[in-house]
C-alpha cells in the first residue's frame, strides 16, 4: 500500500502536481496530459484518460483520480499477493503430502524358532506368520475348564519367519537405508525385545555389513569428491551403564 501511494505521489509530482494539466505551451500541459493518459491506460483506467487528451482535467479532480489509481494498484497488488500465497500454500501442501507418503519409521518383526529348552519341554509354537502379520495363538481355559485358543493378530510393515537368514534381514531391511545417509538424512536401525528374543543374534553381523557398504559408497566418485568423513563408535548400554566396546568396555 505504501509503495502504491508513493508511486501515485511521485507521478503526481512529475506531472506537475498542484497545477492544471491543461497548461498551454509546446513543452507544457499537452506533453504531461499524454504521459498521464498513457499511464492511466496501463493502469486499466482508460475511461479517465480520454478527458486529459481532449478538454483537460481540473486540478481539483486530481486527488480523487489518484485515489482511484491507488485503489486499483492496491487491488492488483493484493491479487498478486493472494495468488503467490495460494501457490505457496499449494506447494507446501504438495511437499507435505509427498513427505507423508515416505515412511519415517518402519517396524519389522522377526520370529525366532523354539530354543533347545522349549523343545525339550515339548512346548508348542504359538506364533504363525502370514505376510506382514503375525498371529499369537493363546491357550486358555473356560470356567468349566474347557480348553480353547484365543487368536491375537498384529500387523507390521514386515514380518520375517524363523527361516529367514541374517543375510536376508540385511538385504531386505538394512541395505536400503545406506544410500539415504548420503542424501544428508539420518538413519537408525535398532533392535528391541525382551531378553532371549534374539536381538544379539540378529544385530551382531549387521553393522559389519553396513560398514562395508558405507565404505563402498564413500569410494564412489560422486561422493568421494564431496569429502565425506566416516566416524565409528561401538558401545553397549546395559543395566543403566554405557560400555565402550572399542576401548575394553570402559
């Protein structure tokens, strides 16, 4: 709004503000009238430009004229602002939608086989796997001691059965994360579960495989020229304490 007012005021001064645009003389009012007529036409006020080129315009009408020009300029400026704002909001929504389509967290469940103790006690395997879901078959007894099985189904991004190897775990879950790191994105892979559920067995070979792929990427020309650096830490958190495995568990 301030810019529009300033533009109108500047033009008013340039055209001879405070004087009638109907002054005579070869370099006087006629030239000013033509300039102002062209300016009004460019501003979309052609109906106000005609009197200037014919009979002239009274000095007392200038403030009202400038008021109309100001309103028009403000309206145009507001329209452009609204359009750019709407475009920005649309782009922001598009980016947000695109980001939401990319999973930030992926949860994968791996079923372990029965261990030796469970087999020696002739315990039953109560977990079955079906694609991205697993079902827990919980044995129960009714009030009259009738045995029945209650099924609990849980869905995840992926479920791996007891026949999947560590190499398959790496290729399907960890390996796709490696390139993302080189796109300046943080990536984390961790195992969670109760004692004896197979966390150590699953995770132990994965960092070595990941390190090999990281070094392979670092040697690629496209990344080598960017001077990436690799830091490595290897530690264990147990019982509320942190042990540095690269420094004799200190």
